[in-house]
C-alpha cells in the first residue's frame, strides 16, 4: 500500500500554516493549566507518549536508540521545551514564542550551512517578510532570553529532523526517541528550576489533552520536514505567532501590542508569498509537455 502523501505544493504550504495553529493551541493550553508554565505537564505527558510508543512500537524504540542523530535531536527538543516553558512561566505565551521564533531564523541558516538547502526566487521575498516580523521590535525578543536561547537550539534540532527525513528514517522512530530523551530532560529542568514533585499531580484530563497535542504535533512536525526543505518548513513554523496572537487577543485583547499584530501580519504575508510561489510551480509543471513533466 502506498503511504499517504501530499502532492500539491500549495497544500504543503497550507499544511505548514495550520500546523502553527496546533502549536499555538498546545502552548496556550499548558500555559493556562500549569503554574510552571507548562514544563511539568509536558514532562509527564512526554513520558506517557514514550510509554505508548514502547508498548506499541518496541522495534522502533530499539532502532531509534541506535540512531545518534535521533538521540541528539531528542536532547535538543527536550532542552528547547524546558527553556520555552520557563519563558512562559514568566510571561505571556506570545512573549515566549516570539523569542523562540529565532529557531526559524537559525533553521534557515543551519539548513543552508549543514544541508546545503537554500531559498530561491520568490521564496527569498517570503523570508524577508518573515524575518522582518521577527526583528520588527527587538524588545519583544529580548524580553525573554530563555526564548532566544531556545530558538538557537531549536534551529539545530529542526535541521536534524530534516536530515532524518532525508535519510528516510521512519517517523515513529524519530518521534519515540524524541519523547524518551525530552521527558528525561524536562524532568531534570523541572527540578533544576526549583519546582516540586507535588506540582506534577495533574488532573488526568489535562494529561490526556496534552498527550494528544504532543503526539499530533510531533508527527505533524516530522511530516512537515518530510514534505518541505528545512528552510521553507522553518519559515512556516512562524505561523504559530499569528495564531497565538489571535487567540490571546480574544482572551486578553487589551494586552496585545501593535508590534505583535504587525509581526503577525508580516508572517501571514510571507506565507501567502510561499503559497503564490507554490501555485506558480504547480502551473508551470502542469503546463509542461508530458515528456518534460516526467
């Protein structure tokens, strides 16, 4: 049986944009239901996710433990979550995520350096809009140095995910090892920042919801980097910002700054440019003679 895949270039871009909505919803949910900014809830949920993979896919776990890239990526993934949730504990979710968008910047840079992937043509303009959105107000980024450090680490981790997908490593293998290492790192971070074991006693409904988010996000994330090169995928991860700003605007409207709104608009413009580029690609491919198309 042929594995499910998305063939339409423009639909791949839309997939990446709506992936951002999933990210925004997850971070907001844990922020609202965990005093530690979400770190404790994530640590417990990541452990549950790993246990589920251990029960359902033991062979994937065994294979993943032999893959150094998957282990390093899991370490970076866990470290990133520790820092982002630490940033969330000190402020709004948008503050943490705007800072962590540096991951998209570094994802593009490291994708060029390590994988030799690069943006061309119209997509360069999309990158200009997206990067302008990130740096439009440096104070938004510098408000959370935890988020900035997380972004740097995140950029490397994303390129490693792309590397795993180029090597055609099964997604469940990368995801399962990621949860194993991330849960261990998150628990260490949780205690290192001074929170107590009693704060890990979450209602079962919260754990179920976060496990659902974590599994869906990780599989969707790996698939995004399977569909697209590291640079376009990294740019599309910025779409979490418009989503989280929109939701926080609905909840705390008076607290959303003009710069955040402008940042969200620029990211959406960048996404639309990527969609336009993909539509042009589809048009020219479909209008090629059959021999050239093959």
